[in-house]
C-alpha cells in the first residue's frame, strides 16, 4: 500500500487517471492535516462499521474511498483526537473492490 500511495504511476495504473489525481490529492491533504477534523469538508471523513469497524474512510472520486486506521490513542467521536493514521487501503467498500 505504501509503495502504491507514493507512486502516481501505480495509482494511475490501478485506478485510472481521474481517480489517481483525486487519491493523490487526498493523500497530500492527509499528510498536511494535523488531525482528521482539519481535512477539507469534501473529503467527508467518517467511521466505518461491520467488517470494517475501527477504520475510517475519506471520499475520493466515486466509488473509491481511502480507508484509514487511526494509530495511537484517540476518541472515535472526536476527530481532533485522531492525529496519526495509516492508510489501510483504497477501495469501493460497497462492492468489495481493491484494497
């Protein structure tokens, strides 16, 4: 995942030109944001449930989402407390998709 997220070429190959641009943009926003609350509104960070419980997602270009796993101590109801994350995957979790 780290290799893919650090290579625009791999993102483009795996998700197409438009999706790669948006995924790369979101990755840059995640790197710059001090916490999840500081992300742009259009990224729409939100917690997941069921088989993805404990993960969060941010929107990219439909249908893809970047799945995030908070690292360290945090309060799921306080996005400002989520300051460290790891990218868990990029997928359309409504259909199973890539991860």
